């Protein structure tokens, strides 16, 4: 496969069918939404394969997911980003206000996404140099455990001044033998509990953070770097165990080994070509027919979002970032409004509309048991840490699903999130007493579920408080 400079080509590119198959491992149902996002992700790879003169003309296939809370909108977007190894940012559209009002600037979305991409790229580069960093860390730690004799240090210094590539030591052989013995003990973990003193950088007081808020990038300066140059960096001695010391020194060495310019270049490229922004609560910035009050600001947020979604260049502290090919996935319940109430220009930038299905009682049973991270699986693993085997009968799982579904029907429908509150209420006693109980096997059956939850569901005021 031809590499056109897109970081996505560094890993296997999944087909739409494979993407849906991966999403099925964690998300129950919502086949239409999975199909839409899989096509949108595959189209990003397809765009990289077309001739360069046409590549820039192909706009991303942005998506609006319509559906109530708790049906899987956010989870679909988050899992998609992990599959693509893409920087992913979830943001509520209602957090922003029109320029001139008190609120966050919409361009901070791109700055935050770029920051995430830089951190991702930095971790990847550090992983590549980890072996070399560990070697250097081992040598430094051995120097601390067994300082070189003064004559040997002078010899090393003299050799460096002469520009020698290889240092030949004529010191006593017992020094080298002791160093190699220490190296063996270090690798075997026999020195892990020994304490050593390290020189670590002293973190500056957090007042700098106050001056480095969103929007200062327009000044084309990095306030932290500016203050860092004015105030000399301080170090302090820290007494730590050898096991912790090797980790600290490895981290320091890996920071020195990586090329930060390369990291930033890779991160900006990944942001521009692979970035995914999940705009939640899009329906909250759809104004009504009134022309005064907060609705003016809501429409203003849409107008401010428009250049970023259409494609513009945003100044960040790492450089200029183009938003032309960032994938935007928007979502909203759209109870009191509809996508056609958005600004026409913004509507045109979200060509794919998909409606998510409300969850049924059968879906709740599947959510509890089928996904790799199913709630039942999570609770069994948590209680197993206390040496207790927790079992759920099929009838108990069906009863949990029924009661969660009833709670959603009688109160506000929060979708699958209701299962979390129901499970916590159900297992409250077991979780509290697990460390003291003598029972090594606990079975949750239908009667236990009814006993624990029926009273809560019957008392409306109590159920609103607990569930």
C-alpha cells in the first residue's frame, strides 16, 4: 500500500465490515449507526488513495447521530477513535457561547485535540526509544550506586576533550568487577528495596496555569515557556527506592532521546487527517423562533462552529492546524427541535444522518452479558478480588433488565446508564461485606433481585432518589 504521509497507514486499515465487527464486541444493536461510522472511517483511507489533485477536494463525511441519552452514541464514537488510533475529543456544544459572550472559544476545540495528538505521538516515540533509555538509565543508576573513582573521572574527562570515540580504561579491574556484580543484582531485582538519591526537576508553582488559558495562542507565544526562561529551572534531591528510580531515570532519558520537532510534526499531521471530534448536545444550540435572549447566542455558536467544520486554519501553540479533513460526529436527542433547524450551511456539512434505536428490555439483557466489557463481567471480576465467586442466574439477569427498563419508563429515560445505578443498588450489601464474609460463592437469583429492588421501584420518591 502506498504511504501518502497519513499516520493511519502505519497500521492495518480495517474494512467497514471489520469495523462493525469490532464495534459489535462492545456495543449492542445500533446497526445503522455502526454502518454509517464504519463507512465514514473507511472513506478517510480511500481519500488518501486518490490522486493528490483530487484528494484535497474530498470533504469528510460528517455524521449527525439522533437519539436519546444512553443508547450508545458516545461509545460508538470513542470506540471508533480507538480502532483508528486517532486523537479523539468529546465536547458538549452547550459549553460554548458566541464570541463576545462569556464562555469558551470554539477554536479551543482544535487546540485541545492537537494537545491530545501531541501526547499520543510523544508516548509512541518514547516507546520506540524505551530499550535505549533503559540501558542509559541502568548505567546512570550504577553510577549512583557505585560512583567512579576520581582518577577514572579525570581520565574520562581527558578522553572527551581529545575527542576520542572510545574510552580505554586502565583503572583497577576490581572496580569493573564490582560494577558488573551490581548490574546482575539490579537486573535480578535484588536491589529494588534499596534507597538512592536522585536529582529531579522541581515543578514550578501552578500560578503559571492562570496565565495560560484558552485564546493566548493568538499572541504567538507560549506563556509557560516564557516564564520558564525567565525563572531558572530548579532541581531537588529526592530519596526513592531503586525500583522507582529506574522508572524515573528511564522517563528522563526517553524525553531526551525523542525528537520533539518530529513529534509535533507527526501530531499535527495526525490531527489534520485522523482527528475525530464528537460534538454532543448539538440540539442544545438550536435556537427557537425568538430573536432575543439566549437563542441569539445559540445561533452565534453555530456560526462560530461553521468555519471549523467547513475547514479553516487554527493557530495553536504547536503551529497552524487545518480542520478541513477532521471528522465531526455530532449527536443530540432533538426532542424539541430537529436537524433541519440548524443553520443551512451547518446542515450541509453533516451529510450523514442516522437515528439510533431506543433500547428495549431484550437489549438490556444483551448489554448485561454480551459485550467484552459487560456489566455482569465487570462485577464478577471486582468481587473475585476478594476471593469470592459471584454468579448470576439467567432469570436474575432477565429480572435486572426488566426492572431497569421499568425505571426508565416511569422516570427519565437515561438508557443503558440505568443499568449502572440498578446494579449498584442490587450489589450494595455484597460489595460492602465482601471483605468480611465467609461465603466463597454467592449466587444472585431472581428472588434476590426482587427482594433488593422491588421496594425501591414501588416507592416512586425513593426510586427517583436511588435509581
